[in-house]
C-alpha cells in the first residue's frame, strides 16, 4: 500500500483547533487550549508530524491544511455518527462504564456499529498519512479499536495508545457486550499507556482472562510473537506556562478584582469542572451548604465559586445533572443566603485561560472532589498557579492526581461528614501549614510537567525493545 509522508502521527477524536469567524467574516482556525497540543506541538514541528481528528462540524468535509507548523487532517462525521459514535457509545456507554458506573452505562448495538465504522475511518486515514516506519500515537477511549485496525493495514508502524480516563476493574468491564473486541483493538498497539498502574494491571488481567494471552507483569505475549507493554504514564500540565500566566500583572489585578466583587470574604472556595456527573459537584456543594447551615462557617466569611463548563449537553445524563445542580444551588442560596450574601456563586459557562488563572489565584481553598477521575488537571493547574506557596487543595482520593499530590487535604467524596471536616481544616489552616503542603505539591507538579510525560511515553514507544519476541516467553 502507498504510504504518506508524516513520520509522527497523532490520532485523536478532535483536531487541536476550533473554527472561528474573524470580524471581517473570514473563517480561521484557532488552536484550542490544552496541555496535549502544547506538549505535542514541538514534537510535531520537528518531525513533520500530522494530527488526524474530527474538525467539529457534522456532515461537512474539510480538506487537510497546515496550522502552526502542524499538518492537520480532518476526519468527517455525519450527524448520526456524532449521535451514535460520540454522544452514544463514547459518552453514554464507555464514559460511565469506565468511571465505576457512577451513572448507568447504556448498551445499544447500533451505537457499537457506529463506533466500529468511525474507528475504521480513522485507521484508514492514518494508514494513508503515515510514512514507512512512522510513529503513531492514538489518544483515548473514543478510538480503542484503531490500534489493531491500523496494524492490519500497516504492520510497519510503531503504534502507541494512551487512555486519558480510568480503565475499570475487571468486574465492571465484563458488563460490556463488546469487551473482547475492545481488548483486541487495544492489543494492536506496541505500548498501551494508562494514567495509573492499577489501570494497566486491570487491562493486563482482562487480556489474560478474556483473550487468553500469556502475560508477565506489564508485558503481554501475543501468539504471533509480538509483545505489548501496558504501563502507567500519569499525565500533567504545562506547569511553567500556568505559573507564568499567574504571575502576569493582568492576572494579579483580575484576582484582586474577583475578591473585591465577591465582597472580600475571609475565604474563597473554588471548584472548576466540566459539568459532569463524575466530578462530584453535588457532594461538594452539599458539604459546603451544611457547613454554613450548621454554623461551622459563617455566611459572611466564605463564598463558594463553582464554575461548571458546559459539556455533552445533548446526552441525557448531562441534562439531568444540569437541572439537579441548578436546583441544589438554588436551595442552598435560598436556605442559608442573606441579602447581598449568596454563599454559592454558580457559573455555568466557560472562560479564557487567563480568567481561570485569576480564579486559581483568588481561591484560598480549591475543592476537587471527583467520584472517579483519570487524573484531574484542574488540581495540578491550581498548584502551578500558587507560586506564593499559599492556598489549600481539597482533593478526592479517587482522582489519579491523589497519588502524586499527597499533601493535599484528601477526602472520600462519598463521605459528606469527612468532606466537611477536611474542608473546615483547609479553611482554618495556618499560612505555615498551607505553605508546607503547597511547597511539597509544587515540587511534584513543576518537576513533572506534560513535556516530560510526552517524552517518557514516546521514548518507551520508540525504544529498541524487542517488539517481536525472539526468546521464549517466561
Ligand atoms: C480528561 C480526564 C484527565 C475547564 N473549564 C474551562 C477550562 N477547563 C480546562 C481545565 C483543564 C481541563 O479543562 C479539564 O481537565 P480535567 O483533567 O480536569 O478533566 P477532563 O476534561 O475530564 O479530562 C481527566 C484529562 O482528560 C487529561 O488526561 O486528567 O481525568 O477525565 O485543563 O483548565 N479551560 C478554559 N476555560 C474553561 O472554562 N480555558
């Protein structure tokens, strides 16, 4: 088969750009903010790299184009495919299943068919774009079948896969009617990366039990002699970039302005999440509401700012959640608020990165309480912005970030009383105590940034490891 020209190819559900209309009516592409593109842009530029992904508009074909030194290759999706492959199988089947079924996953055969069809389209596109022997990096749960589909077309490629969300325990994964197909899809990769060692172990165990391949620690031995390595690569952020932004005079001024407009309370608590049922918004707001209503925190002294970025708004569970949170915030403010004193400021909107940095700077207590989260970058961004070594982080044990940020005030988000006492401890901590904790967390985040993450993964993927086993398996 004829090959393409790119020596490094990233495949992700979305291209790293959004289409915007300029004031003069021209349409332009703007790089969408995010750590992944920040980390991969330099690698792409120096390797003649290409990025394959959907451009964000259904029922529309867009030609490949260059943007910021990257070659971008759009993959078209029809409106039905957006519903069935993306909103359906990816976000109403896999997403809840992989997050400990905190919402019930839905299983529909036509969603699965669309998932297979779209994964094949991505694989076929990659097969035409990649140069002989190229390195291909497939991203996330929407594209788990791509590694094997691509390997069948192009056995010469070095293929990596990274899962950004948790990989569930075997008991939950077994529910999936297409469990074997997903495992076999992933096994087309030479390296399968996860956020946590436990997720890699879940995967290896499932491959052994369900597919019947031999495994030894993090290595899987396929009958054709190929090996697949399953390992943890905890993702991070552009830590220096966030710190630099937080140090700008504009952000410092804006942080002061935010405090002022909230009435200069003693304590500002902050939550920033996509509006998602995995993020534990309900539990955290209830805990805060009870602290106020019981009088442990005075309504004049504290404000909880919750930013909930609109997300997956056409998926049923997200519609329900939105109404639920609206009601809960209304109830808390109605029950314990006073004129001019709303204990919860709720913002259902998304903001520029600069505003996020100002919010992080303004917040005394950052509250990150997911019921399950692959990593959680918000926790790391908060830490990166606190170059003053102040502020406190309340962090769920069930976020991947908890295993790195050990000095956070760690909580079980299902335990409302436990969460209340940790929030109270964070609110009342001395600057000395906060300084000690924040210093330790900053060391971790600033030293392990997204560039290191990408380098570690790509180094392993391109290492001289014998992918085709010569020696007999152990
Ligand atoms: C998945 C996994 C894993 C949010 N609101 C705004 C905004 N954001 C940015 C944050 C942060 C990102 O979005 C959210 O990342 P998280 O890690 O917190 O969560 P998911 O979106 O669920 O991400 C997660 C991640 O993938 C990476 O592997 O950590 O576990 O679920 O960067 O800052 N950014 C801007 N405006 C907003 O309103 N500009």
